[in-house]
C-alpha cells in the first residue's frame, strides 16, 4: 500500500499536466479566433458583403469564451473557437471578392467611357475630315444653277486617244470616293466629253469609255454601282472653241455631276 502513493501522485501530476496543455491549446485557439474576429467585426466593407458570417463568428466566439470558464470543456472551446475563426476568414474572403468585383465593374465602366470618348473623337475627326474633303471637292467644282455641283476632271488624266486613267488620277478620284462615303445619300452622274478631232462616232465611244473608267475606279474603291450613272456626249457641249489646242484640251474632259444631299440628280442633257 505504501508503494501505491508515489504512483498516485505521479498520475495526478500527469493529469494536471495534460489539463494544463489542453488549457493552453484552448487559450491559443481563443486568441486566434479573437484576433480574426477583431479584424472583421468593425470593417464596413466586410459587414456589407458578409454580415451573416460576421454574426456567426461573433456567436461562436462568445460560446467558446463562455465554455472556457468550465473545467473539461477544452475540446468544445477549441471547436467553437475554430468555427469563429473560419467564419471570420470566410467573411474576409467575401469582402475581398466583393472588392475585386467592384474594381472589375469600375474598370468596365472606365473602359466603356474610354471607348465612348474614342468613338466621339473618331466621329469628330470624321466630321472634320468630311468638311476638309467637301472643301476640296468644292474647290475643284463649279456651281451651275441648272445642273448643281459639277467637278471637272481634265484631259491630263488620260493619254491622248485613250480611255484608261493615268496613275495621277487616283488621288483626285480618291477624294471623290471619300466625299461619297461621307455623304451616303448623294449619287453622281459621270459625263464624258471630247474635242472635235475624229469622227462623231469615235468621239462618242471615247467619251463614254472615259466616263466608264472613272465609274469603274469608284466601284473598285467601294462606291456602290447604283450610285453611279455614266454617259458620254462625244464632242457635244464644248466649253471652248476647238480652233486652238488650248480650246481642244478644255473640251477633252470628264465632268462629275453631284446630286443634292437627298440624292436628287439633275436631268441628263
């Protein structure tokens, strides 16, 4: 019987030691849970995005603290402390996700604003470009009361007796294409003329072919064919007397007759 006393004493010491270790683990779990809860309970962004998780974290922490006052409840204390800490962490994660979503939404709005500003800038640029091109077309054209706006392409755009456009013609024709693109309701009539050299039949054919060459280039550059009317007048309607080379050069021409902005074109000659 005397030998059993030391054994009982050792058992008691071991039990006290185990209880002390358990108590330390419980206190550590409570400290961790409390720290996690303190980080979320007063943050407006967390309360806004995950209020239920914050409430559950507080309730679990409160239960763990109450149980900590009773001997033998260490496992329950650690259990509720763990729940509290996890609820706090979940609430914090929800807040991060919500914040990221807000940032994504803001970035989308910023991108939309930039795209709108870019479209407005492009529109302003197109409008400005349109005014510039219209001014150029007007500078190349002459206003005639019975035919509307008429632009004359001189004989220098063609080789003598030929209907094929020279490369130098492309710049002038490109301005015409840009003008028509910026004014989609306008249509044109392309009229070909020659001097009196040659037979009337040849002159009529050449005038028609030259007008068609200009029309074909417009189509190749994107103008719809239905917006173009082509006609040849040969040596009719001279603008100068054919008695001199200068006069004949003035008569060898292609004229572009523009409709009004509603698409109404003056009658053909």
